[in-house]
């Protein structure tokens, strides 16, 4: 399911104006401008690409974490240990997008010198959409991979109560460069859907499908849904992310991570970033990838009005629609929340297109 960027009855907000608003809000709670800009870039990119559950919808959570002292908006990440191709980073409890950009930049630098770079960090916070970091590598002609652990929201298969919500939605992303901008860009949760997707359904007053979450405990289902439909695979993919992010980094993992919406302790999230230079392998990677992507898109369709997509196609169509509309429309509930934030933080409210 996707959400039409041109919903009726709410004003169009230009992307630059959304970015300005996020920066102003974050600076109002003490974030240096550079850090506020990193977070704003991630939020705007999320909504631009159609990942509404991780965009402006999440601004209030970032602000609450900073104001309640469980996230340091001014923190600068630092390397704790490195080898030629690897680095271990402490995010110093900083904003996730700041930590993520720092780590992927290190991975890119190592890949440009050695062909591959792997960076693992602890001490981070929610870092928005993983696509932003894999695209950092993509823009340099590299393959990018990114993993993160998250607060526990998923019950492993065969568990039965809320006390067994032991693992996060633990997202993965991969971006690989094709020809002339025709790239493969995957961003996925290892649960049936992300928590942000649930939040957006609630905001749109839509019913949450029973296959997505346990109706009693609220636990999200692993990718696959039920054991008969291979939920053990989603569970296993979530564990791969947990091993690379929480266990390897020395940060929090599984049920030790602070629950979503709680502010009693730092999150101490872990992330993993990998950059690979395809030029170190068989020549013509981008040509072969683009040829493969096109063959998939040209496969015979079940429904002539529903094209065969590859990862990244839906987002490209969404961005095209946003560009044509000259901005984004949000549900009134979110616009009202932003208006309250502007009053509380004494910043300029979001300005619709017609009023600029």
C-alpha cells in the first residue's frame, strides 16, 4: 500500500519548506545546524520516497528524546577501533542520522581505497530510513548495504505473550548502481511491515490487517506472518541484523533496547554499514545489473495495468508525483501536530505552497 502524495483537502508543502521547519525545530532544542540538517535530509527523503512512517511523522519523537535527555543532539561520533577495511564507532548517543552518515562515509572511504569497507557502531538512536545511507554509497558508484536493530516489537515464531516481544523490525537496505540512474534500491523491515506503516494506518484511520500484528499483544509478525508461510525466514533475517548491529557492536540488543515511546534510558542502538566497489570484480557490473532489471520489468504481467517492479521503482514513481505536485500533502492530524510544535518551540510554522 502506498499513500497518494496529492491527497485532497490539505495544503501542499514544498520539500524545502519541510526541511526548513525540521531544522528550525531541532535547533530550537539545541541541535547544532549541521546535525539538524542531517536529520532534516533524512526526514524529507523519507516522505519524498513515500516512506511516510519515517518522515515528518517521526519529528516529534526525535524532539522528545532530545528534550528528555536520552539523546544528545550535539554529539559527534568517534572511532573506537579500526583496521584497513573496518571501523568500530561510538555514536556517543547522538542523532541517528548524524551517526549513520558518519559511519557510511567511513565505509565509503575504505571501499574507495581497498574495495570494501565495513563499519559497525553502537550508541546510536533511530536513524530514519536506511535508504539514505546506502544511497550515500550509490552516489559514489559503490554498492551499499545497511542494517540496524530497533526497539523490540516482534515476537519470534511460537511465542505466545507480550513478554516474548524480543526482537526488533531490524531493517535492511541495499543499493546497487546500474546505468543512467537505473539502480536497484531495496529498503525493507524484517517484520511483515514496519512500525511506521502501522502508525500511518492509524493516522489515516484505517484498519490494521490481522496478518500484520497480534490483535491481543500488539506484537508485529515476522516477515512471512505465520510459520506455515515461512515466518522463520523473517525471524532469521532479523537475527542477521541483530548479530551485525547489536552483538558485534557491543551496544544494546533484542529485549535490552529501550521500548518504543519510553524515555527512561538511552536507546544504544547499533547499525552496520558496508560499501563495496564493484570495479574490484568482473567488469561491466552496471550494464549487467541494468539488463537484468529491464528483463524483470518486461516479464509478462498478470494484470496489464500493474507493471512488474523491481526495488526502487515504486519510490521513483512517488518522487515523480511529488515533483509534479511541487510538494507533499499530509493528513490534517500531522499538520495540527506540527502547528502545535511550532507554537511550543517558537519557530515559524510550516508554510503551504500558496502562502509562500
